[in-house]
C-alpha cells in the first residue's frame, strides 16, 4: 500500500484545491442568503479537511510519479472529486448519492446531462456550482494541477499526458509542462471573459452570463433554466453562444499560438480546424434545408436559426437546446448525434473521438482501398504535412474499436434493464461523447431523472469512459496494472 502514498499525496493536494473552488458558490450563497449556506459550509469543511488530512498523513512521500502513477492519479481524480462535488446537492437538495454523483460527473466530464427538474427554483449558488464544475472539467483539473503543483515540488508530466485529450499527447507548446498548462489556462480564462461579456451584451443578466459562460466554454450544456436556451428566446444570445461554442471546439493550443503570435496562420495550418468548421457549417445548412423541405418551420430563415443553434450545440457536444429537436424528422437529430462522435478537435473541451482520429481513420481506410488496387504502392497516411507514425495508427484503430465495443456493450446493458432501444442507444452515445441529451426518454425536452439507479450508473460509467478516452480508465482495471 505504501507505494501508492505519493499518488495519495498528490490527490490530497488536488482535493484541497478543489475545496478552495467551492469558496466561489459558498461566497455567493452567503452574499445572497439563498438558503444553501449551511450546505456549502459543510461541503467546504469536509473537502478541505479531507484533503488536508490526507496530505498530512503522506506529506513525506515526495518521489516523482511514474507513468503508471499518472494513470492511477487521473482515474482517482475523476472518480473521487465528484463525491465531494455532490455534497451540496445531497445536503441541500436531499438528492440520493446516485443522482448527486451522476450530476457532478456530468458536470466535471462536461456532459451536461441532468437528473434534476425545477432548475429555475434552485438557489443561485447551487446552480453556479453545477456550472462551475463544467468550466473546471473543461480544461481539466489535472492540467490546473500541473500548473500549480510544481510549485510544491511535484512533477506533472505523467498526469498531463494521461489527461490530455487526443492521440498526439507528446506535442508541447512550451518546453515545460507547467508552462504549457499555464498557457492553456490563460487562453481559457481570456476567452471565458470575452464570452461572459458577450452574453451580458446580448441580454443576459450578470449571473446567467457567468453561469452560461461556464457551460459554454466547457462545452457542457448545463443551464440554470429547465427550458435551456428556449428560456431566453433570443437570436442575439444564441448567436453569441454559437460563436463561443465553435471557438471552444478548436484546439486550445491553436488558440494559444495564434493569440501569442498575433496571427491567424495557426488556424489555417491546424489539420483539424478546417475540417471541423466545414463539417459544422455544411451540417447547419443541410439540416436547415432539410427542415424547410419538411415544412417544420414557416420559412427558411427560421429553420436556419434553429438548425444553426442546435446543430452546433450537439456537434460540439455542448448539449444546449432552444427547441425540442426530438420532434424534428428523425434524420436530423440522429445526424446531430453522429456529429457529436467526432466533430470537435483534440485539445478542445469537446467530447467524442475527436476530429484528428476521424481524419486518421478516414485516410487509413482510403490507403487500404488504394493498396487493394495497387499492392506495391507506398501510400503514407499524412495529417497536415506530417506522416502519421505506425504506433499512432495502431493506437487510433484500437481506440476506434474499443469506442464501438463500449457503445454496443453499454447499450445492451441499458436495453436489458428495460429501456427502449432508441433511449438506450442515444443515452449511451450522448454519455460517452459527453454530449448531454439523447432521444426518447432522455431527449432535449426531458432529462435523465426518469432512469433507474442501475441505468443511471451505466450512463455515469459511459461519461467517465468518454472523458478519460476509454484507455485511461480501462488500463487501471487490468490485472497487469496492479502487479509489481
């Protein structure tokens, strides 16, 4: 057990930092006297107290983390922190542990699914906390830890590599991991401030603007209103949301290089950004034409408005809705869920397999077609100007296989539990892609509150698998991982 003490020591510091983030909704609760003060009092004390206690017990264990430690650390962070995050929901709302854990996993994994109704009547501090979880999970608490923990003498490269989304985890913007993480967070905060101002300018009050900025930048889709963006019914607010959702779906390393270099060239040379924007734009126009042809809306411009907002929302795995798109002809919502599987870029706050993997898979399939006709042809797989190495190709193929296995297996579990196939399949796809709403019983006009505890836990597992990109979580469950 003692060999895991260094991991526990780092985990204790992450829990401590997480407890400090609770001071934001705690302060709002006391400022507004919204009734949740005692819940946050207890939650803050329990979280900070646990973190401090674990740190004190393991304070002398200071060895560097190995790669294996990094995987364990990431798995622990994403499974343990939701327990503490759920304390205010359990204490104030009386939520069950299952519902509270689902809600906070949904927030931290930037999924945005909810089991709660009556969000408009929630204390402002509770709603702020739910949204803040999305923002923190968006860039990743591990990346935050990598930026801060080196000050305490803790190397963070192993954690950063396990946490960073996408297949090309070894690329660095700056030579040191801490500087990389600080750069990412700096850009994240800068764009977040712009998003808040945009929402306020478009007509939201300051509190709604901050909360929806949190879930927009994290591409998480939580809202402080049951009707989501239908509550505002504002084309201006929707336009601001579309712009920042699209922005958050691009690799933040690209934003960092573009902003620090004061040039748009990184967006042109990014191998994902062009495909990502093209797929989203083509889908928006295509779905608008489809809706207009089926006379869902009275004119094309109205169809374009609803298509633009909902297609971008689901494609970027945000999960906002300004109408019940489950009532559209079935092709449209199914295409949107398909987009959520791959549209966003690696290094963004979005979910799914990421555009870079989709590009690699497509080019690998094309190469095999060429080789079938010309067996001796040399046809390397290129992404941008780079030739993709075989180890990356094999990793992407393995990831694609496990992604499909997880979707099929978890869908069968939900179907076995009594859910209809549309609800079961779309709930799993929406969860593993960290998208939010599915169809059927978990559509945009409803939520996941109608699921049984067993079904809720299946969706919770799917969200964690999706956020940690499957292998980070599965590797910890293998017997070989625990052998000395």
